[in-house]
C-alpha cells in the first residue's frame, strides 16, 4: 500500500476493510470474534475496539496458519469460521452456505472459479472430485498451475479438529511459512470430507494488496449497493457515479442523479428527488423532498415536501418542516424552519427558530456568536425579514412583524410592528470622487 496506515484499515465506502469483515461476521451471530493483529496492532485495536472483539497479537508474521494458532487458546465454540481482514466484500449469505457444510467429520472450504488464477492457491481434487490438497502458487507444478479453481482461504470447521491440526503445521515450503491451507491435506489424511462451496462473485473474495485493487473493490462495492437500492425502487441516473458510505433506508420512486454521496445513516422516504453533486450525511428526507444540485445536507431533517438548493448547506441540527424552502447559497446550522417558511438565497441562519410562513430576505444573517457564547434568534409566524438584515441575537421578532431592508436588528420587535435599523440616507451635492495619484 505504501502507507503508514495498516492495510486492513484502508477504507472501502467509508469503513475500513477490516471493519466490513467484522460487520459481516456480526450478522452471523457468533459467540465471539477473535481478531489476530500484527503490523499496526495498536492502530487497529484503537480504531475498532468493541466489547464483542478479542484482539490476539501475532508478534511475528509467520503465515496464516501461525496467525490462526495464536487465536486457538481463546476459542470456546464448536465451530470456527476463518475470515481475512483484507477481504471486505464477502457476503453473509455465502458464509451461511459455507457454515452448513460443517459436521463432526466434515469441514467447509470456500473456493472460486477464476479466469486467471495467478497468485491463488489451487484446489487439487482426486479423480472422484474429492478435494485432496491446496497447493500454493509458488509450490505448484505446471499441471497444478493450470487449475482454475482457486482457494479463497476462507474455512469453516469443527474446532476439535482445528486445534489438533495447528500443532502439526510445518514451514517446510518455498515461503518458509506455516500455511493454513495445509490443514486440508491433514483433514483428508485423517479421513474427513472437505466439502466446498463457491462464491457467486469473484470480487466477493478479492483482497487488496495495493491502491489499484482497493479502488476496484470500492467500485464493486458501490455497484452492488446501487443494485440493491434500485431493487427497492430507486432510480439511479448512473450507478457508476454514485456512492454509499453508510447505512441507507429508502422508499419507492426515489430519483438520485449523478455524483451523489450518501454517508452515515440516511433515511429517504417515497418520491424524494436528489439532484447531481449532492452529499447527504446522517439525515432524514421525508416524502416528496427535493434537493437541488450541489447541496450539502448534514445532520438535518427535511420535512414532507420541503426543498433545498441549489448550493444549499444544511448543517447539524437543521430542521425543515413540511413545505419549507431553502434556496441557493443558504446555510443553516441548528435552525428550525416552520411549515412553509422560506429562505430564498444568500443567507446564514444559525441557532434560530423560525415560524411558519416566515420569509427571510436575501443577504440576511443571524449574528448568533458574540465571540464567547452562542445566542438564539426567534422569529414568529408570518414574519417578513427584509433583504440584507443582520439579526443580532438574542432577539425575538413576533408574529406578523416586518423588518426593513438593510436593517441591523438588536432589539425585540412586537407583533405586526415594522422595525427599521439603518442609518438615515444623506445625499451630498458636488461630491468629487478621489483621483488616483500618478506615480513618478
């Protein structure tokens, strides 16, 4: 990877590769998850620490068999499933099929058919089709290298058998390592059946050893995520230009344009339209919401039929009630717009409570920070805020009130009053503009 970051912490769709594997493992409802760590152990432990994880240190990286042997003393379950921290796209359903292969005298081996098996261990079978061994690329002869069925390294087996095989592993091979794959030959020698299951998709079992492979996994993950959303009733203008980096819940008849990124936990209800180049993070979009191009929605709740953009920014704590409108170049932070309230353009509304049907003129800002503390601006219903207003919090403008364009409002405004807070205009006759002095 040519990186200071441990390989398994490199991200796919906003989560580390190892994080994806752990998430998949959790869905199998295991008794315990043991994570064998070596290079960058402290960083891995710090990033992923959780109550259901047991981190096991492998001081020296002496091969996959050696890694598994470090975890053996901590295993208490009857069945063991072995996964890899740099194989993030493995599917729960695939692993469930593999686990069904496990019996007291039978283990499960996940294999994959490959057009080009270079780099993979080859699955060697007897004439009757039974698996007899796995031969690594560097140890394979010419005939074995021609085999297209590759080993994924993913195994499920009875723990009673695994613990015995670990003590019999040898590093007498081209790499001088203890191969986990050697347990296959041991199982055959001990009279066990090696039952195979195949991954439906070769990318499902693909690992990442460099940035190119990492990018290929990313795009495959995103394509898979897009296909799932489309199956639920979402129209993606182009699935190749769409990213999910979290957990997304969708309704029907949702339309998502190109270059949209969904991050964190996002809920999208029926009939929502999201324009191009938008980022939606940790937000809820109710039925019929429209988000126009180039908008950033973060930690917000948009009520039914509300809309934002283009070029709108809703920061955490922003709430739009039904039918509220936030237009171009408007930023909200911890602001609540009531039903039908409007902020059409070029405004900043922070720490504000804005009543139903209130209209915010262009160029308006809430001055919510005095250099030490944040203060709140409260606008009642049907308030009209003129253009280019500065509302200096704390301030309360009651329902039906109006503020004149260009005003700085520092005092409360009572119901139905007009507030004017600007200098009186003075026109000076005979005014001459300054003339630029010519340099010698």
